[in-house]
C-alpha cells in the first residue's frame, strides 16, 4: 500500500484529497490528511463579519464533512517532518509515514512578530480580521467607533489575500458614510509597498479609489514597532502614524513545523519549483496553496488553479512519467469596494492585473478593474461555489491558465508609469 | 529591453532602470549606479551590496530586507539609514539585481 500524506485540510488540502481519491486506486493508495482541528473557515468571509454582511454560520463548517470517503482524517498538530525517513511526527507522539507528502499548511498572521502589537492594546484599539476571533473582536470595536483615526495597516508582504486590506478600507468607508460618521473619522492606509497595490496598473486604479474616498495613503512604511503609550505605528525610518483604531495585517508566516523541519525560507515558506510545486529539496514533497514560496498571490483562486495542475502532474510523477503541466501563477480575485459594488482582477506570474473584460460562460463577461454591481454579486455567489463545487474538487468553468481574451494589453493602458530609476 | 550607457558601461536595463543581466555588473558600475540615486558607497554599503550579490548567486533570488537582516546580519533599521526610504529597491538597483519579489 502506498501512502499519500497531506498536511492541512484547508482550501488546497481538501481539494487535493477530493480529486486524488477519485483518481488513485483505493486498493493501492492510502490517503491521510492532517489538521489541528475540525473547523473549516471560509476565509474570504472574515472580511464581511465586522460589517454584519455575513453570519458566523455562513463561514465555518466542519472539515470532515468536505472530505471524501476513503480518506483518513487525523486531528493533531504537526511537530516535525523528517524528510530523510519519510515520516511526520505529531506533537502527541504519533508518527505518520508517507511515500509522498503534500504540505498545504497555509500561512498565518503572526502579531507576535511585531513588538507592541500583542501588548495591552491588542483587541482594545489594535485588531486584525484574518482569524474568526479577530474578526469578531473587530466587529464589537467598530460598533463603538464613532470618531477619530482609523488606520488600516499591512506589516509586510507577502500576505494572504493581498487585496483584503483595501477591501476592508472601502467597506469601512461605505459603512461609516451610511451611519453618518464619515466626517468624524480620518482613514489612513499604511503599506510597505510604494502604492496601493503591487503592480502599476492595479495600483493606479486602486490608488485613485482611495483618493476618491478621501483615504490618506502612507506608502513605503515598514513598521518596526507599535508605540503602545502613544498609540502609534513607528517605522524603521522613524515615521509615526498615530491611531485611535488600528486594523493591522500582522506579518504572515508559514507553519512553525516547516521551520523546525528545516524545510522553509526566512518566512517558513517552502521553496518549490514555481511551475510544478515540487519541493526543490525533496522530490517526493509537493507544496500547494499558501505554504510555498511561489511569487504570486496567496489566495484561494491560486490554490484552486494550481491544484488542477498538481493533480495531473502528480499522477504522471507517480507513474514515473515527466510532469508536463506548468502552473502560470494564475490568480483571479473579486475586490469588494462598498455600496454593493466590486472589482475583478485576473493575472499571473508574467501578466499584471489589466483592464478589459473577463469572459465567463452563462453569466457573461465581467468588467476587469472596474467597479460594478455584477462583480459584487460574483463575490457573494462565490461562497456557495466554494462550499459546494470548489472544495469538492468539481470543475469550475474558469480556465486554469490565465487567458488574455478580453484584456487590454499593458501597452494600451494609458496609466503605465514612466520609466524612472529607483529614486 | 533598452540598452543604456553609464560611465562607459553598456548595460541592459528594464523600464525602471534595473539591470536585466546581473553579469553586466561590476563594482565600478555599482558606484556609478549608487551615484545615480544619490548614494555614495561606503564600506558599510559595500557590505550589504556584496551580501546581495553572494546571496543572489546562491539562491537565484534577490534577498528581502528580512533576509539581509537575519542572514546577512545587517539590521533593517541600519539599511533604512544607508539606503533611505526604499532600501530593498535601492540595494537591488545598485547591486545590479532584479527588484526583490514584493509579491502580489
């Protein structure tokens, strides 16, 4: 009996076992998946909790109900991967052997990594919304917030769902306006990036949306610490941004067991071939979802597209054939912009998010990088698709590889910045 | 990719002025690149630039600030003093390496 062991029953891990259980002979292959609990969160839903748009029930289900028959589900914390002996040890002492290992343990916000963040102001004036508990705590704080400085802050890149802090800002602006409080609140967006987003065209489009909403942008700001007395973010170059309410995206890091096992980089992400997702150090280890170091967004859409490539590659690999599929870094994200509207971006390793149309069967084309009601409805509809289609490993009519159909090429986008040296 | 000439060196650069071929780099060029962005290279700067070159040769990636700090041993705060405002970008520019992957 051959053993496939998957660490992490989140978006990527759940899709993988659903797909591979159908493809691998049950008489020949034992499949086991490990996670630390039995609660599967719909992570994009965390963004909506503080604004009362979604309820608790809509965003958490049990992990086991999304796992197919014929897959062993082990609840436990991973202590160590011993790649030399092909064995994984759990913190309770159990050992799980494997022939092939998939690391799908994701990335996690780590407020402990910034001095002052987890201090006396944590969950008093400092919040995050990337965990269920964090989003719930923030919900209460927002209810009581009626004036002052709201600072939305990214500690460092990369982060899971890099558009979420912008979405939070747009939603907060709309929410405050609706309550007649916007004039009493100053909103500041603080980022280590040179602009609102990573790539020029999207950064320009999203940056002007911050301007339209009178949100101040503090760019190139790398936080060193939080001054708890002054209630201010302090950067390495000694700039200070005071806040009354801070919504921060803490440093994101891969799982600690990755570091303990000597498999990670300085943020605990596992170095892989960016096209096959195979570990650079160990050919029988693959890393899918947010846990790897591939240079694209850490997002569910990326996990989904890459799982499709991984599935075929893995079947070839175990059959002793060459892996012919090559992941292109495809990401496709709805960006909620408030007032019942949203944007859509679609990009990959080589092509930045562009303007234009995104063709979709049945529902018709969606506008790229443009606020529309349809994009908002797409975002809301996606929750149903996630639970009922995506996790189950059923096909979605969106191409795995990014397509240029409908997109305006970068040269045709008038917003492209001029060539300037790194001043 | 555009070709430009700097201090008698013919170099290939991208639209932001970063070298696209790290082998066209040498230390003399680094001084000229530093001057382009108003930085006079001291021993301390060289320490960082040489770490970047060495790490890139080993890993194939431009190291992040975090890595220059944890592996290269130069505190991030110091990097901000030496290469004001945008240390990751400025170091890579002078070292003739691609911009570190800021990630999307």
